[in-house]
C-alpha cells in the first residue's frame, strides 16, 4: 500500500494507491495539519523526478530518502515525455512512472504527484509538448478553452488580468468537482479558493509565508529549495545545511506541518529535457547528489533534524503553542500539551552566540540558529551544529588519448540548393523545428560582383547560439546567455566574385519554460544585414536538424549509414566522433570528463547523456560542468558505443572515463 498526493494544476491530493486501484477516502485536513487515517501528521518530503534517474537507481534513491527521515517522495509528471507527439504515448524505461510509484509503495512511503500538465521544473517548454503550440487559438496558462490546468500560477496571474482570477476559480472548481475525497493545494497562490489549500515555495517560508488564507487550512511548504538550478556560464548555488535546517525548524515552530525539499535528488537532464541554458546536472548540491550519493553535511544534518522534530510530534500537533521573547533577538516557540508533554524551539537571530534563560535554565545558542528541546529541557538538535562531513572525488579509469581509436564524420554544411523548406522571410526556430532538434539551418544565396569582396555581416539572433558559414567555411560564432538570450553577431566576410552560399546554424540550448504567453516565444535568427542591406525578407532555405541526427548515427544501427573516417588529430567544427569502451569494474558511478571539448551532445549506446558546453566559462574562468553522468544500467561490460557531436573544435583525445567515490573528512 502506498499513499499518494497528486499535485496537478497547483495542487496536491493525498490518496491511497493499491495495485490496480486508487482510493482517496482517508485523507482530510484541519487548521493544524493533514490528517491521514484519522491521525494528524507532520510530514517531510523530497522531490525525486523519475525521468532524471534510471529505474535501476530508483530503489536506492528511495531507500536513502527514507533513511534520511522522509515520509513522502514528490515528483512531477512530464507530459512532454509521455506524449511527445499528439496521441502517441511513451511510458517505457525512465518514463515508467507506474514502476516508480510502485517502488515507493514497496518501501512504505507516500507520494506527492504533481501532474501539471504545466510543470516548469527547468524542463524544456515547461513540460508541455511542443505540438500544443500549433493548436489554433491556444493561449497557455489562461482562461482559454484550448488550454486549462496549471502549476504555480501566482507567478503569472497578473499578466492575464481578470482572466487570471477566473482561471484560478475554474481550476479549483474543476479539481474539487472530481470528488476525489482528498485535499488539493495551490502552490504559491495566496488567493486559493476554498477548500483548496494555499502553500509556500522558497527558501525561507518560516519568514515569508503569509500563512493559510483560512484558519481551517494547514501550513504547508511545497518547495524548500536545497540549492538552485544551475545554468551554463554560471557557478552552482551553494546553500548550507545549517541554513536549510534553520528555516525548516522555524517553519515547524510557527505551526508548519509539511516540508518538501526541492530537490532531494536532482539527477540528470538526459537527452534534451533541460530548459534554456540549464546544465545537464540538476540540483547536484541536493542531499543526494546527481549520482545518488549522499552529500554531507546536508543529508545527515537534515536526518537529525527530522528525528528531533518527530520525537516531539505529539506535542507539536496537539499541544497549545505560545511564543515569546527571550532577548532582543531571541525567541521561544513552545508547544505544551500537558504538564509533562512539552516541546520548545529556541531561536537566536544574532550573528553571535548568546546565553539565554528558558524555564530558569541557561542555554547557549550559536549564531543564527534554533535549538530543539523535545521535552522543553534537553537540547536534541541545534541547526548550526553540523557533525557529518564527506567529500566527492573522481578517479580516472580510461583515457581516450589514442587517435587510432576514434572515427570521425564531418557534418555537411547545407546550401540553399540543398533545402526543400523555403520561405521569403526568417522563420521562428521554435515553430519550425518543433522541438525535434536543437538545430535549424538558415540558408540563402548572395551574389557579389564588387571589386572589394570583403563585407560586414550583422546578424541578430534571439537564441541561443549562432554559427555562420560562407561557402562551407566557418566565419564566426556567437551565443547569448541565460540572462540575455539575444545577441548580435558582426563579422567580416570574404566573399567570392559571383554567387555565395551563406548558411547559419542556429542552436537552442533548451526551450523557455516559464512566464506568461509561453506559446508566443521565439528563437533563432531574427534579422540579417550585409553591408547595410537588409536580407530579412528574401528567399531563405531551411533544414531542421543535422543529417547525423536524422540518420541516428549515434546508434549501433544508424552508425553504419555514413562513412566514418580516421581521426588525424586535427579538429574542425560540426564533427561527429565515435569510439568504444569497456565499463569500469565495480559499482561506483561512471562519468565522462569532457573538459577538453567545446559544445555539443553525447550519446552512450544510443542513449542521450545530455548537452555539454565546456567552453562557456563562469566568471571564474572554469566550465559550469565538465563531468557527465553515464548511469551504470546503460552500460554493457564491453563494447559500449560512445558518440559525440562537437559544434566547436574540442579535442576528444583529452576525454577520460572516470568513476566517482566519496571520501571522509
């Protein structure tokens, strides 16, 4: 038996799931907490997204979450993965959500199922399948007959004015009207209509949450960000275990009863699942890292926090709360159920240690911390006192430094004559490529008969990367960033006398995933001038994707469809590389060190490992990510096929195959 919360639109419902049947008649709530089978509950939850890890990883991830004191696993449902083409469904492998939920069931935990269908989640197009874009009259995330159902709508409600409020009311009525018999919530929606519960997302909900909008609703924290998503060109956000624990303790002290850690395990953005500019590793700084390894001190510190809180849950749930000052920046939150049942949270908000008196007993409180006294006498936990520590290290197992082991295939640069899709204007890349590829070729012909064949090209792109070719030769590249996707490329062109073939390869690095009017977003080449002459509205030829993608040369069967050549150690842009390797012995996680490469994509045995962009450095001059996870379940013992598409001029001879291990400190 497993109990499940569904969180669709902006909602949770908690239901009981049996094999082949769903029941939801044992969950209610009041102003204190959710009530399961007649019992009030303080629940700790952790987000683990099933398509960001493999089915073989799921049991261990769930077991470690349970050992860490979690009661609930939360996941989104990824509509774009399950219905990539309208009416064509896919629930295989990493998309097998039923298997994922049954594994949680087997380990005795609850599930929060956030079914969207819009999910954001740093997932390309917010988890919506691109084919929705082509439905006539559709307006995403609005009171629009073609599109209804939501998530975290408070972020965009104002953009839709009066239709935003009517949409919220419709969503609440629709959800409650399903008569599931269990509670629903709206994340980040202060005006959630009764009986739907409004909840908090953020890092400091103990300070920022206005509270339930009705005294009959409990205080729930649906996303406590353990880190933050990382984008190419930026460093990871490091949130300390002490800060997470402090804010959880404060939320519970202020009568909170549910906390979900987003993420508890982030995993890997396999294939092309990541949204614009988001790196392949997802929330690697979570309590369980990208590979599922315990990251200390977060995992152990939060485990101790959960134990301390649960040890006094009866006092917290059924006791009377009082709060009072212990000093200028010190506070007490006391829950007293009887003369012998009492729990206290002693808070110090100063940047220095202080000694306070509580019930005539002195207590020393470290800076910016909360001490938990499950019996109002003895300190069981302090949020600032961290004990567990570890470190992560990589060990090289194989070097790919032999040119003889590599084969190369040069991607063809199409000209206008090679294209079949034509238009007399520049097309939007999102509408044209339809998320079937990151790449769209823009081609046209330019006749030049001037004596001075050097010209100035000025191209405006709305993301994310642009490579310019003249007569098959690369003449320039430029890219935007997460904060500013648009850019202008200006380059000198050496034209030949007569007809010149101009080709632009525009590459998106994931699609946008948030904000109002998502269906109206555009990408790709938006305008072009050569020597001041505007070529925006003229005959253009288009090719969606690369030939190597179309032929699937990253698979064992597709690889034979093209002629691979020997690698002579000279690198050129738009080159495919392939080799084979044996799996390292042991069970440690396996990663590719792509520190010698530029930008591109990696496959192992036909499975997309994700995008890499090693050449896009952080302000500190280092890659945002250079190790890329290859789950062990994707590997054979021998003869694994590794294929890379390199857009730039990275050198595959510097790639190594490493394993990851934990060291103690």
